[in-house]
C-alpha cells in the first residue's frame, strides 16, 4: 500500500496549457480520500504553485510541498520550513563569472523574486516569470545583496546553444553544485545535496513513511532522483528516455491524463 504520492508539475501534473484537468483532479480527490498523502514536487518556486495548492486543496495542516527542485520542503498550511539548502553570494559570484565566460544568459532566485543580470533580458527569463507567477527584475551584479539566499540559479538559452554550454562547463561547477536540466532550455544550478529524491526521503522519514510506500511520477531529468528513490517510479508517456529506462511503470502523457491513469492503475485498483 502506497502512502505518499509525489508528483512533478510541469510535463506531469499539468497539461500543455498548465492546467490540472478534471480527470486528474478527480483521481487526486479519490486517492486522498483513501488516505494517501499527495505532495507536489516541483522545480517551481512557491509563487508558481500556490494557486494549484489552493485549487487541489493541498493546504491542510498535514500537507507539504517540495519546491525549487528540493531546495525547500515546507508545510503548505503554516508555511513552516522543514528543510532548506540554498546557494550564497559566493556561489553566485562563481556562477555569474562562468556564465560570462561561456557567454550564456543566466537568472537566479531568492524566495520572493527572479533576477537577471543580463541587460538584454532573455525570453526564457520572461517565460519563467510568466509560468511561475513570480516578479522578476534586472539588477546589476554589484547591487546584489551580500547576504542573499538563493534556492537556485539557472543557465538559460536556446536548446542547441545550452547543450554546447553544458559540454563546456568547468569541472569546478560539476564538483560544487547539483546541475540538472529541467527543460530543454533550462539548466538548474543547486546546492550539491539538493534534489527531489533527497527531499522526498527527508519528508517521508518525518512522516514515518517507508521508501517502499512512496510512489513518484515525473517526466524530466530533474525527476530522476525521485523516480530512483520511490518504491514505485512512474514515467509519463512524454518522459525523456532516461526516465522511462528506470521507471517501474509507464503511463500516458500529460495531455492524456497520465497522472490519473497511473493513480487508477496503481493506487485505486
């Protein structure tokens, strides 16, 4: 019997219009009625998930969310932070320098805002702000506060150009940070110990839930750690090959109510 259902959002819970369909909503309601804890596990910041938390009624006293790819685990009712692991100003200095050397645009977050130091603001920064509903602004690097806490930074570019950047990333970045592609045009840069799998493990232990009782659903590279950790890992029909290769079960795509199909097949039979 699975007790915790961890669900990625973009490309998984949400269809291409960033919507939770009626079919998926009904499946979630049914599985929660059986006592299964549903936890959204996303690369988005809190601002980008709050409307979904409310619509799905995942804001009870015992509800939790994992955001920024595992950098923050918190209670959705009280906003109590269970854990957080951030980058600091020294990290940002290195990331910013490498961004300049590789001639790749970047942006970064604090807990309330998205920032870019690129005067020519990338359309991918605009897209991120639009999708996640978080304010964004240009700031000169010298104006960044020295005490800033950063859940994540991102290299952003056209997919082919970003792939070239990834090939040229120096060893020091690979050694110091968790680097993960969340979209073809996003490379996320996180604290070395941050990933969705580690966050789910920590939350499951807090809740007294065993690994074998966790079911996780995802589609992209940033979902790999949670698919590997879960007792049952589910790949969306639209998932990348690496996810499908390690998953225990493959459902339909996010545009075909894949989350609902997985719930009915694995949790409600």
